[in-house]
């Protein structure tokens, strides 16, 4: 699924973590660049944007519940698939950071389940 990026109407993002420029002929995929700690990003309208933030803002907008951080469930900062991203608060993010990936994935799933109940 592809959605137009709210702040950049000439661009779109997919739930698979791909970013596109909208042209008369359709969509042209943008090549991501690496920012900071190996996060993938793109430059839209002269502004650097992180792809995981674009994906979450398009498909799972933030609510006023304090969960304004985004975490990669599998700890692969280049995996911006919507199914690998979760909104967390700062304490959840700090709690998950040092845990081994397999344990971390289960803890994140537990957080998701507890949030939905």
C-alpha cells in the first residue's frame, strides 16, 4: 500500500518502507541515504527525513498517549517495513535497547498486546 506524505504532497511512502516521487508517469522510487546511526532517510523538498518516521506517520499516526518514539522490533535500523515498526514511549525505548534481539522481539510483542487490551 502507498500513501501520500502529508507534509510533502509530491512524494509517497509504502508500508514496505519505500519512498517515491510522484511524477506524471507514476511513481519513481527514491534511493535512500544513510543518516546518523545507520538510519535510512531521504531528502524531500530540501529537508532530510527518516524513512521509519515517514512510514509510521503515514500508516500509524501518533496519538496523544506519550508514545512519540519509533522502535525497530528486530533492531535492524534499515528494515522500515511497517510490520517491523512500533510506537513506544521513551521509557519503553530505553528498556528495549540493551535486550538481545530474540528476547526484545517477544517483549515488544508483549507491549503491543498489553496496549490493545
